[in-house]
C-alpha cells in the first residue's frame, strides 16, 4: 500500500525540483499499488499521536510542523490490520506510534 501522506512527501519534493518525469513515474507506481487515502479517522488519530509524543518529551518534528510521521503512523493504525508494519527509512520516529522497520529489513 502507498499511504497518501507518503505520496505527498515524495511528490512535493519532485515538483519543487522540477522533476516532472519522476512525478509521472510516481503516478505509475501509485497506479500499481493500493493507495491508502487520508481519512478523518487517520487525521484524528495523528492528532492523538502528535500530542502523546510531545507530552512524553519525544516529538518527531517541531511543534509548528505538520509531522508527517504521526500522520503516516495513524494511517497505518486506522487500517486495523494486526500484522501491519510501516516500511520506512525513518523507523525510529514512526515506531513511536506504530510498528515500523527499515524497508530493507521487511520480507513480503
């Protein structure tokens, strides 16, 4: 699955860098996988995650930032898949909210 927030993070940098061919490739990739859209439930769960880590003194981004890590983890959490895991290069931050590991360590 490709979470909508992950697509956003990659796409914004490709667009900013003028990499239109790469944007097209991202579109093709997204068409090949299930796309996990942002939902109200996921955004509300992300707000809970955001507050929880700040209250524990372990924020994953500065207070004024959107904190895509919390949103990504919330998207995964709201799937209600007990064996789900986020494949990422940022497992340290994501795992504060939801099971995560470096994408190279995860076997299909």
